C-alpha cells in the first residue's frame, strides 16, 4: 500500500504524515485530528433531503445555509 501511494499518489503520504508535508506545523496542529465535524455536517444536510433535482438541491442548500 505504501509503495503504491508513494509512487503513484503523491499527495496521500503528505496528507497523513506531517514530516512529508509542506504545511507549516502550526497550521497542521490547528487542524482537528478527526473528520467528525465534517461527517456531522453531511448528516445535517442530508436530513433536508436526498435525490433532489439540481434546482431542488440548490434551494434546500440555501435554506440550510440560512438556518446555520
């Protein structure tokens, strides 16, 4: 797995391992250690509806943004 990521996917290792990253350490440490907040946001948006038309999705998204 590691060999594949290092040779073919140049961003995977730096995204997971700070010494291989160009992100400054203070910014790296300021980022959350989990994606729980992002997952919660998806859950909340999906409560408003899924499988909507493009226009319906835009309108629901706007309504969601207005509430937040």
